[in-house]
């Protein structure tokens, strides 16, 4: 299954300069997962990628968003009608002000999980993306925009869209 692939061409060339200081996991998570491997697409992270994909910045930048394939076409068909929502405009303004905001948004997606139509803080991941390229944040942007993200997910039918693709 194809997913939106984000390309960090300029960032990858200097990845060593952008490493986060440290990531912390709960002791419970460490004991339950030591030595295990799991690959999954975090639901909120996928939503944020979709939201960014329909921003003006995302639509105009094929280096940031892979703009081909059936999945991308399905994303646009389903979500582009919501491109004028306030949260999409806010995310676009964040991308315009600094592409590091992409990292701060998507990098912190794992700090919240959907419980029904609400986002709840993760017990495992606290605040995962706090610094990049010399820029640091002290407030998780998911916390800042949580209510608007929840509203967008409800209005756009994201969770149904996501689970249909998970079943394929």
C-alpha cells in the first residue's frame, strides 16, 4: 500500500546536524518492547501528512510530498475539498514560516493517539521532537492544535478513510 512519502532532500544531506538531543521512553514501554521490532503507520501521523499534503505548500512542493500514485490521488479526491479549513491554512502558514515546523508537527504525532474521535496523550511517547537545526520548541504543537486536528478528522471523515486503507 502506498502512503504519502515525505522527501527531505536538503535535510537528509546534513542529517547529523539536525539530530534531536535525546528521546525518552517509559520504563513500561522499554520492558515490553526490548529487542522487538514493529512497523506501523501511526494514525495521527498519517492524518498530519494528509493535512500538510493539501496545504498550498504541500500541493506546490513535490519535494515535500510525493505527488503521484493511487494513494495520493485518493487523498486529494477525499481531502482536497477541505483545503480551506482554518487548520489547513494554519499548517500552511507554519510550513511557509519554517519547514522545521513539518518536523515538529509530524515528529510529535506519536505523542497522541485517537480514542474514538478524541486525541489522548500517549503513555509511551511524551514529547519526541523538540529540536532540529538549532531551533527548539517547548510546547508540543499537537497539544496546541489538538482540538482543530480532532475537528478536521471528524469533518473530513479521516478515520473511516484511514481504516479502509488499513484493511487493504
